[in-house]
């Protein structure tokens, strides 16, 4: 949730950034995917019989996040999203 936490701090302190449609879509997709990972991690903790069954899905989502972010740190990604306006 490192990108989501950074994005939420930006929105809280500076308001919603003025992003192009594509950048906003990327922004929201990252937030959504990080939320999915958190939900799967919670489900994995609750699951007693086979907690490992969530690992593949978590890996796939993490791979999607890496593709969306290009491996950039949250601050660098936000700068790139704003500039691609």
C-alpha cells in the first residue's frame, strides 16, 4: 500500500492532482490493486486450512502493480503522472 499511502497524503495535503484521463486511470488502478492485495492478505490470515491458496493471486496483482508503476517510487511516479497531462 506504499503508493496508496503516498497518494492519499498528496490528496489530503494538496487536493486531487490535475491528471489526464490516462494518468488518473493508472492512479486509480494502483489504488484498487493495492486494496485487493490487502484484502487477500487479511483473508490469508483468517484461512486456517490452506492460507497459501492466496499467494498466486497476490503475486499476479503485485506483478500488475509493478507493470503500472514501472518500478518507480511513489514520489517519482506521481511526478510522472502529473507531467503526462
